[in-house]
C-alpha cells in the first residue's frame, strides 16, 4: 500500500489551464475532492479556509471582472495579457478559490492558518488527479489585489486568496519537469 501511495504522490503534475476542458467533476466528485483536500494539519482545529466555486456562466463573469480590473491596474496591458487572464477562468470547467481566514486569534498565529490553507491547495491538486482530472494552482496579482478580492470575490478584510485551483479534463498529458534532488536539500542538525 505505501508504494502505491508514494507512486500517486510522485506522479502529480500541474496541467496548464489552457489544457483543461470539460467535463469537470460532478457535484459528488467535487465533494469527494473537497473532503480529501480538507484533511490538512490544522493547529487548534480552526478550519481557517473556505472555498468559492466558479463554474458555468460565472466563469465568464469572473473573466470579465478580472479583465476590467487588469485594465484599471494596467491601462497599457496587452491583448495577450488580457487573453491569458480570461483563459484562466474560461477554459477549465471549474475553478476553486481557496480563501484563508486570518482574523484575530489569541492562540494560533495567522502564518500557521495560512500554511493550513496552502496545504489545502496542494491536496486539491492531488485529489483532483486521483479522481482522473488535471489541475493547476495559480496566484498572480489577483491573489493580492484588495479591490479585486473584496469588490469582486467578496472576501472579508481579514481573508486572503491563497490561490485559484483550475480543474478539468486534461487535453494533454502533462510532461514531467526537473525536480529537486532531496539529498541536496537535506542537512543534519548536530546541536553544535
């Protein structure tokens, strides 16, 4: 069993949003994916995250809103940049916004709660792939633009977008990329 689990972890690939098409997960599959993605380390059991689903015609609404905001931010934005942004929401049949809740907490630092929400993003990628879908985790300027986050996505002042997870049927097999050698990342602490 452990070998199968490690093989699944080792086979994870990001599939670019331009390579994700319908169908996406049905409602039962989505809940199954979310159930797995919610099994994250969570100091204090705060559940410091939530999800926003963007599907159907709302994909075009979000693409339009993001494009309009980019034009406000960058009046000289190229058509290629606008097209890339719109495609981010139009191509995949489903986008999940992972939102971290970072309000006041006397015991658990915001950094730990953000780490929990980040773990959710990784597990969403793993769970989507386990269900036979491709997925990609994206951030970019929209993850940090308060006008977009609060005005368009409806996030509260104490919430942060950790990323958008695009999910759909892969049109291509995502190629492997070079991965770091863990032996070069490992050192021993000797207490000296």
